[in-house]
């Protein structure tokens, strides 16, 4: 059955409910062409799934995206839509246009931001992991980062000092 929502702009403050509209995109279908639509069965109560203790390991094949064009794909079942292929091409061109050094510096800055947030709000162990990852990145490729190496080393030192101070502080 459709979910209902309350109107927050109701001037009378009454608890009148109105049906929530259901949007269905009918441009794409998983059904093969010419197949008759399946009859709708009444919904059955499904028990909530139990959470797993550990996620199942994924194989590398399962996590890789499909190739942009597969010669063995049949015309009625293309791997990607033309729009998806165009978007993938556009993204690949954007990635190719940016120097690898800039991508590495951007990744390092993401680690800096995550470490800063984790130091303030998150578990200290997660902050330590992020700081160690940043240190390893700078140790291995720092000299190849050009002008960005110095500031990144400075920020790393500040993060390491903040981590050491928090780790030495008595628990609250």
C-alpha cells in the first residue's frame, strides 16, 4: 500500500494524510521485449533479514564494472546504454586530462580531512589509521609531489602531534 505523509503546510494543523505519489520510470525495463507483464500478487510479509557478523568476501570479478563495449553482447541486451557509455567516456577523458600528481595530492588532502574529523569526533584508532596512511603516501611519493610535499609534511606533523596528545590524555 502507498505510504502516507503529513502536510507540513497545513494551516489548521490537522493531521490529514495524503497519499505519497509513486514515480515509475517506464523508459527502461528488465523484461525482454514482447514479454507479457507478470500478474501482480498481493504483497507477502517478509521477515527482516538478520545482520551478518562479517560481510561475505567479494571476488575481484564481482566488483569490476562491465566493459564499455562487449562484442559478444547481443543487440537486445547491451552491456551499457549509449548514455552510460558516453558518461564513462567523458569521465575517462576528465581523468586523463588531470596530472597523476594532482590526483595523488587530492587523495592526500582527503586523508588529511578524514584524519582531522576523526581526531575531533571519531574513534582515535581510525584517526591513527588515516594518519599512518597519509605518512606512508608521503614517505613513498613525497619527493615526486613537487611543491605540495612541504605543506603535506607540515600538515602530517600537526596531525601526528594532535594524535599523540589525544592518545596520551587520560580517558574522559
